């Protein structure tokens, strides 16, 4: 049996809850209530494990899983959306070299799977907005690129070529996305790969938020995973079954 510690954030009255599985950095579960989010967590963990297994990691998606709530953040703003202002205690531990390597590899796998998922999506499919509101697939990908950029800049400030790479994603359109997204990801991954010892340890203040290398990597992975799952659902192309 594998036991996973869960870190929760919930909006008012335990609505719109996100569960963070920090033992599997990047794995999240969501629900309109705390109960719904917790109910969906075991399958969310299995899906993430199947993703890792598909890329060669030795894991057991069908093994026995147990969970325990370690932290439940219920006070603050913008809760249930991925990054409560206080963060979580593990966010502020030094990012080890080994963790950096492992998580950069997982991030690269997500990016490979995302590009494969959208490979045959037409421009019309990219630009159509869902009924009831929300972003188009192209809008989701733009949002992902922008957020990815912000997370890195919070940690290391300016990165050569990053502004131009983001501009290319935003301006060159859906047909160029495989090239422009790959270009942006190459820049961010290359910069993360050479984080200094000091950068892996440093805590950086941004208003009320304290940032760290581990927090930046958590958000890159979680955000990438969240929208990979969203796009696969939108296209009715489930992954990692």
C-alpha cells in the first residue's frame, strides 16, 4: 500500500477545492466541493501514475492507495485555483538536484504528450469557445505559456529570449503552436536545468507570496497537467487509460 499526503485548498464553504498530491509533484484533483475533490483523488493519482508508467517509470498504478489530509487551506483569496498565497510547507524546502532532474523530465513528457494530443486539431477546433463560456483550446495554450513564463520569472527574474518566445506563441497563431510552444519550453527548461545552488534554495518575495524553486516547479507541473487533462477531455481523447 502506498500512502499519499494531500494538501487541500478550498473556497468559501469548502467549495471549489483543489487537492495537491505533493508526493507526486504535478498530480492534482479538483471538485466543486471538498468531498467531490477527495472522492476523485485516488483515480487522479492512478491516472498520473499511468502517465509516469507510459514514459518508463517503475510505478504501480493499480496498487493499493491510501490518502491522508495533511493540510487544508480555507482562508485567503483565490482559493481552489492552484496556488494559495501561503503556499505549503514542502514548497519551501531546497529543491535537490535529483528532484530538479526528475521533475524536468516529467515536465518534458507532459509537453510531448500535449503536442501529440493537438497534432491533428484543426484551426477551427483550436479557436472555437465552449458552450457556456471558457477559453478556446488556443486560449488555454496561450494561458499555459504565459503562466509558465510567470512562474520562472518569479524565481529568476529576466530570462534571455523568453519575452520573444511568449510573443511568438501569442501572435503567430494556432498553426505555429508546435514550433512556438516548443521554443518557449526549450528556453524555460534550459534555464531551470542550470539553476545554481543559491537559486535552488532562495526564497523570493512577491507581495504576499513567497516563491521558491520547488514552488515554481510544482506550479509548472500542476498547471501543465491540469490543462493537458482539460484539453484531452475537450477533444474527447482520454489519456493514460
